[in-house]
C-alpha cells in the first residue's frame, strides 16, 4: 500500500487521542474534587484523613438551619450579649459585628454566618434552632443535629463539637466529607444565593424599633467569580491553617471540592485554581 493510500484511508490522517491532563500537585495536606452531578471522584489527596476544619464547619451550621421544617427566613432573632461576649472570649473571633438588642432575621444571620464568617451569627442560629430550656442545652442540641446530619449524608469521618469551627478538641472532618456536605448544601437555592454573594448589607431593627444599616459584610472567599467560582466557604486557624470548600460551574457543568491545611492563603488559592482546572478537564 502506498503512502497516498494510507492517507486516503485515514490511517495517517486520524487525530491523536488527547492526553489526559497531569494530576496536579497541591501544597494542602488534603484535597478532594467531585463531579457535582454524578458524585464521581475527579481528584483526591488524603481524602479520608480527618483534620481540623475551622470555619468550613459553618457550612453544616447553615445546612442544619435550612433543613428545619416550616423554616421562616424572615423570623427574627434578638441578639443576646452572650453572642458578643463569646467573640471576645475567643480572642475576637471572626464576627458579623452584631449589636446586642438588635432584631436580625434568620436570612440575615445566614449572610452574617457565611460571608464575614460570623461566629456571633453562628451562635445566634444555634441558640434559635436548638431545643432546650437553657442556652447551653439548645447549643448542645444544635451540635447534635449537626452530627446527625453528617451521619445521614454519609460523612463517615466527621465529628462536630462546635457550631462555628472553634474546636473543643474533637471538631474534624475530611476533604471527601466536606465535599459531600457542600454538594448537598448547594441544592438549597437559599444557600447557593448566600455563598455566591460578594457583599451584603443588612438592615436590622434596634431596641427602639429604628432601622440600623449594618456595615456591609464582605465574603471572605476572594475566589468568587474567578472562572466560574460560585462558593462556598473559607476557613483558617492556627492549627487548621488555611482551608476552602469550593464550587464552580463552567459550560453548564459543576464541580465541588475541598482543600484542607494549606500553608498560606496564597497557596490555598493556587491549590484551588489547580484543582478547578484539573477537575473540569477530567469531567
């Protein structure tokens, strides 16, 4: 057979198969990426090793609130002094700057929880949606709901001991588990709307019935909007280092993922960008 015959029959003219992209190297100690539609694993690094989760815990706080039956997002919560005292007691933990005595809606508290990562908002939600005759009992009940939800979602290596990620010694999860949680949480239109919002200004009601315009809450997730990023939640701490649970949509397809224990905010960002690009390339 001549060369011309080979070309004519398409043997030489066929395009080579596209090489699969190389699996990226990330600095984070753990990472996981999943196809949101199918649940297929796209990337994993120590996916089931339990680590501190810092404020990515607040995804579960929001999930439990949004799973309440007959939830009224416009119902109000009166901000108690205990919530602001808690912030001070925990070395000025990240907060939404909620004012004692103000009435704040559940919807507003969700923004205060997820954008500036307000531990005061987390406390207020736990107090409202837990059950019991004392605040301590209600908070304990709420954390129990968080753990029951984790079990129901199949988060096998997760345990919560706080409503905000300030660990009491046994607050941990894994990249796989947090990705499973994010995939579930993003099915809520309210959650999805909140976590993709870059900035939100709440108008609360003061003790005297006046309207207070709060200082705008800015989302700590600075990747929002980058190449299809639509969420989800940052986390950081002395031991937890830098964490991010993320979601992105490109060309109508969505991936979700997690990095835990990145060494710096810059490395966390670089890790996530690598994982997003790899995830979409391997869908």
